[in-house]
C-alpha cells in the first residue's frame, strides 16, 4: 500500500470538504484536490488519478450517486468512501450499488475515516492481487481466536480447551488448539495427551514449513479437537520465533474453521504475533482488583499499538468463589463492556484432574453451559436450532424470509421459485 495514499474530496459543501481535507492531511494523506459534484469532480478525478476518492452523499442524492458512478467508471482501481447524514438502509444500498466501498454516517470521527480508507485500500490491493494471479496459496480464512490475559492462573487454558471442545462438539466446527505457553505449556496436561512432537519441531526456515510437517506434529484428541502442543522442555522454545508462529498459524487457518491460541501469563514477541494475527482476542480477566488493573494496562498497551479495539472481547472468569467487584465496576474500570462471564465452578478442577474438559465430564455444570453458549455466540451457529425447528420456532430460513411455521408451505414454494430462477 502507498505510504501516503493520494486522495481527493468531493462535497458540494465547501466548508465541510475543507474540514475533511484538513483532517486527511493531518492524518498523513496526500490530498490532491477538492471539488463539488458532476463535471468538476470528474475533471479533478481525471487529472489527479488518486488512490482513493472520499465523497459526501447528500442532497441532491441522485447527483451524488451519478458522480460516484462516473468517478468509479473513470478510476476502476480507486475505491470510493462515502460519508453521509442519510442513514436509511435503502439509500446506503443505492450508494453501494453505485460503487461506494464504505459508507460512514456523519458526524465522522477522524480515526473512523482513516480506518475506513485503509480498509478499502487493503481490500482493493487484495482484489488486484487476485486479478493478476499473485495470490498463489489459498487464503487463510479460519478464525484465529487468541486467548490472552495480563496474568497467569486466570483460566486461559481452561477456556481454550473447553471452548475448542464445545466448538467441535456442539457447533460442528473444526478446531486446532495451539499451545503458545512459552513457559510450561499445559494444554497437553489438561487434555491428557502424550507429547512426542511439538511446535518446537517446526522451528525451521519459514519457507520449509509445509502442511505435511505440520501434520506430523498435530494430535487428534478424542474430543475431536486437534492439538499442536508446546514442547515439554521450556528451553526448546528458544529456537522458535514469531516468524515460525506466523507461518504455522497461517497454514492452520487455511484448513481449520477455528485456530485457538492459548497464551502464557507473560508477554513476549510470540504473544505479540499471536495478537497481531488474531481475528478476535478473548481478553481474560478474573474478578479481583489486581487482575483488573493489569487488564487495564494490557488494554492500554494494545491501544498504543493502534490495535483494532473491536477485535478485543472482554471475558470475565470467576476462578474463585469470592467476588468483590461488581459488573458495573468492571465496566467503569476497564472502559468497555463485558462480552462474557464464566461463573466459578468447582467441577473445573475435578475435570482438570481427569485430563478432560469440563464440557465433557460435566456438561450440565454452570461453567460448561456458559462455555457452550460462548461457542455458539462466537461461531454464529444458532443455539438450540434443532430444538427450535422441532418446536416450529423461527429458524434461519424463516428469519431471512420473515416467515413462521404456519407459512412453511409458502416457504417451500419460494424455495422452488428461487431454484427455478
Ligand atoms: N471458572 C472457573 N471456576 C473454577 N476454577 C477455575 C475456573 N477457571 C479456571 N479455574 C481454575 O483456575 C486454575 C488456573 O486455570 P488455567 O490453568 O486455565 O489458567 P491459565 O490462565 O492458563 O494459567 P497460566 O497462565 O499459568 O497458564 C486452574 O486450577 C483451573 O482449574
Ligand atoms: Mg495456561
């Protein structure tokens, strides 16, 4: 991607467009010019040939959209980002069809606009790479879940193993669990598997790491979860660096629906890479002041890296019975909503001793139910779908079409029509 992407701003409102122009210039973009709708916009686009076009979609909307179409035709490789005060879905859809790649509702914050521009530029780059055949390997499209926390002993491995099992057994997803605990990896202990080969056997020149080698280091647990264990001796981590981790995770994400990364209670370059590669970070904290303070520091650290905040999901795990912090207090302290809470459950330690996840040994326990629901929430698979279907409730198809069971006969007809079409 260009270091200082070149941009033009199109808006009928001169004051608004100079504000946008200033905002973009301050954020490091090379602003090549500004114009109103119509001929003026097209002439500027032709002359400037920018990397990206930022346009206001305001009344008269037909003119704005006509301008979007003209500019998109003229510069097919320069994406268009729109900002608008018009919020209704039909208008947004029309703008998308005219050629807008992203649509921001005003007032737009500077970081929101900047992120949108970089996102659509990255999307355009991927599109061009696909067109020119530069993308050789299949794209990694598994979801990488990094289970991270500011401390040790807060339940990261317990959550990783149980969530992995619930994702496989309840939602039918394929899961690989990678033990990135660079001190004493304990996934193998919690899942009771022998470790002969581990991630340390993949510490080779990155281009030499291939699927077959990776396959040799994977274990299939009887829960259905695949495991890439940590080496038994912590010293074996010395030969593993962040580049290996990236290669391994990318390969795994090409094959598995979910790649779960269990991290240690310390911070190092391997953990940093596990965070960078995450689709979602499950930020685990326990319900005590020390853990919450450390979690706040971790959030601040991620913010200082410009880590996308919407990727971080706060998960509160009650590892002991006594809880002296209220949920509102957690929200106030950490400045974010709690995404999930896992209750204290003594069945977890019994399960740990048996070397099996609690979702298997005691599926009706409080912690098991919470972790199964978490798996559903993260996978997007509707919970109790079968039960709902049996009871004639609203399933996915009826949700899309807005129909109920009584209207099932009609749904069948729609299905036929769609197939015929
Ligand atoms: N919700 C819970 N209820 C009861 N006990 C729990 C709960 N979650 C975790 N534990 C217990 O807390 C202890 C620490 O859990 P775990 O090993 O998963 O933490 P961790 O964050 O992975 O630690 P480390 O960073 O040292 O690897 C274990 O003994 C586990 O059984
Ligand atoms: Mg652990």
